[in-house]
């Protein structure tokens, strides 16, 4: 009886040890698979579907557009991936802007900009979008329009620079905010005084 009990205990220990070993292997294997399949920012941008989920506000649209800009300037990608990135960016643009920037011309311009950044070892470190209460809404030719300002912070070797862009939006017939145009932001006197007071 005592011998059977010892055999039973040994068998139970072996079973528990085996179960623990299998559990440990399963956890480690799952972690390795997750590490191997981690989705990068570039992967996410390449697989977005704006037909299914479109950004809800002008700020959200310009945030998505800026994510693509950062990827173009900072990331390494294939020609096919570059084409997908620029196609995605064009999904956020108004029809009039698309007409003014045919696909091949747009791609050539974006490629030239990205190549220039990379040749000079410039990277876009960050960007900030004007607060929701700073977005300017108006009506123009019967359309709802909006103006959003974005500051891009660019690292140049050991120094930093800032470039500021104004994005103009128009709402289409599906109530989606589309980029109608963009230009360098011109600061007014009040903004310059604010910048000076911040820098003091």
C-alpha cells in the first residue's frame, strides 16, 4: 500500500511538472509569435481603409495626413509601399486638390521631398495640431470649411527647426472633411508676441 502511494505521488509530480512545462513553453512561444507579428506604424498606415473608417473631424484628418508625412520622411519603404502611402494620403484630399495634383505629379513631388529630407538626414520628430477650439470654421460658396494649423518639428543633425502649415478643409456630400489646400502659416503680430514671451 505504501509502495503504491509513493508511485502515485511520483506519477502526480511528473504530470504536474509536465503540465507546468507545457504551460511555460506555451507562454514563451506565444510571446515570441507576438514579437514576430508586432504591427509597426508603417504597417498600420499601409493597411488603413478610409472607405470603412474615415476621420471624423478636420483635426483627425490632418492628424492622419501628418502620420503619412512622417512615415514618408522618416521610414524606409519599397516603391510599392511608397505608392500605397501616397494613395492613402490622396484619400484625404478634396476632389479639386486631386485635380490640381494628378497622381504621378503628386508622387514625384512627395518622392522629391522625402529624398531631400533623407539626403540631409532630416527627420520629423513630432507635430502638434491646433486645439479643437482654435479650429476656424466658415462657409464658402455654400460649403462648410475649416482651417487647421499644424506645427512640424524637424531634427537637423543636432539642431531643431519648426515649420508651420495651414490646412484648409471642405466638407463633401458625405460630410467627410477633405483637405482642399495647404500653405505655410504666416504668423500675425499677436502670435509673434506670444512666441517671444514663451522664449524669454
